[in-house]
C-alpha cells in the first residue's frame, strides 16, 4: 500500500513528534501510516505523494456534494473579503434557520453551533433542563460525540462504564446503555425507570458501527414509549440528516422526534451544526431560559454561507437522491456478488448513499453482531483497495459514503478494485 509514499512517510514521522499518534483525530490513523493529502476535487483525493484516490470516506459523510463544489467555493470566496467573524447576528443565519425549519418541521426552534459534538451535548442538556430529570438512554454502537456523558459503554449486567480514561465514573452514572434494535430492553428499562428518563438519544440508522439499519417497527416503538413516559426523543442526525433523504431519517421513516441534531452535510465542508426541536423545549435556552449555551464561532458568516448554499442546492435538486441510491446499490450488489463468487463469508448493509461490508457469517443488526466481524480481514481489504486507488474509511466500524461527484465511471473503477481486493482474500479462513 505504501510503496512510493515517501513524502507521506516523512510527514508522518514529523507529525508523530508533536501530534498524538501523528493525527488530529484518531479515525485518521491506520497502519503502517496514513497518506497525507494536498488537495481534493469532486470524488477524488490527491496525496502528497502524487497519487489520486476515489474517496468513499467523503469527510465521514459530510461532503454529499463532493470536494470543493464550485458554488460553495464561490459563495465562501465572496464572503471572505467581507469578514470572517462578527459575533453579531447576520441576516443569512436567520434565512438558514428558516430553510432548515421548512425541511425539518420538527425543529420548531433551533440553534446553530459548530460541531456535532456540541449539538448533541447541548440537546441533552436542553432535554434535562426541560424535563428536570437526570438520566439519559443511548444505544451500544451509536456515537454522539466526544463529550463525557456519551463516551460510555455497557459493562457487566446493568453497569455503565466510561469508554475513555479521564471520565469519572460519577459522570456517567446517569447514562443507560441499551442494545440497539432490542424491544425488550426498552420495555425493561422504562418499566423500572421511566419516570427518571430525561431523554433517549439515538442514531436512527447506526453509522458509527459500520452501517446498521433499524428493525421494522423499532423506531416507531421508541417514539411511542418515550411519549408515554414523558422522555424527550432525540434523533441524532448529524450523519443521516440530508443524506438518507433531504429530510433525514425522520422523513424517511415518518417519525417526528422531539429534538434533532444536525451536522456534517449542513456545513458544506465547514464547521457547522445545529440542534433544535419543540418550541417549549428550546425556549429554555439562554437568553430566553436557564439552560446555558454559547459559542464565539456559532453562526459565523463563513460556515453559514457555506451551509446555506449547500442546503439550498440540495433543496433545489432532490432528484440527486435517487441517483445516489442507484450508484450505491450498484456497488453494494457488486460486493455481495463478488464475495459470494469467491466464497468469502460477508454481510453487506446499505441504504441510500451509504454501504459497508462486514466479514462475518452472521447478519449485522446491532453492535454485538458487528463485533463478530473479522477486523484483520477488513484491514487487508482496506489496504488492497488503497493499492487500487480507492479510499474507504480505515475502520470496520465506519461507513462508506457516496457523493454526487461520484460518476458512473468512478463506480465501475471501484467495482473492479473491489474484485481485485476480494480476489486476494479468497480461500482465507
């Protein structure tokens, strides 16, 4: 994989001296070392070593319109001479909020922030402030950012323990972790602690354990049981918002959550996120209420211009979703057929413009079954694809994303690369 990548190797050695693991986010690291990127355009990344890769990471789903989209770049370029940060309100942030509300009617009021982590953190705080309860429920395999109360995992029995050093046990004592897609687990917890639950936060489609789809009726049941117990239902659509369809999972599955978090695509490649929901919940946010949240860079003109341009483009071209789904199905079906031809035990999950392969004989329906995958085999698959100039997220527990910039030719090249990668693995146990 790294033959000839001398510049990336040199940069990585320099980076390791100052950056933990040589990277600024752990998902960017892989063995023996990551390639460094000089530029990107459309569906491709261009490395410091002079190589080109078809990109299916797409900034972990953020770039639905591809790299360096001309209209977004033009809009940002026009804003730059006018200033990058005012810390006063601007007209366009109001127009962006109105646009988001039209697409996500459940977000009766909303607040712009900078990252998905901020959005989920403040949504949980708002839910606790509104209900005056402490406990929250989340699900194994879902990722809601890197703040303390959601960096947890299920321990033995009903115990919950931090999934990172540096988080005191007492911080997570009010977080309950349940298995995704498990109806009985919901019943059991709500029968015992329903009056203590402030909120349930969930990735409606799990995209941070590979790609895991909800069982039929599961999200509907979750909506019902939270409503009956007065708990706030938060759909974390940081990834799925604007990707599954224009209105996200809540439109796709026709379910209205109490609160929603958005990120990634909403920023058009710039730091922008949002959280919002029912008016009676959001009216508790400062300066109207006593739930505090603030941010110097929230609603900054550069991100807002990029976000408004992106969302407007998507709203005016909804037909892109059927094209994205068609291309994604072509790749997913090829993965199924090729793995079957080579007698490789594998599961392929896909929806809309997202797909992932798991090297396991068991259907992947939750975090437990995702963990049955052969991680070493996936790493070899990743490296083989990289040799053939196709870049996917390095981890089994991430998702592959298409963009509107991926052409039919890109898909054909990708399928050939998939064939070569899986051919190199046939006969392995």
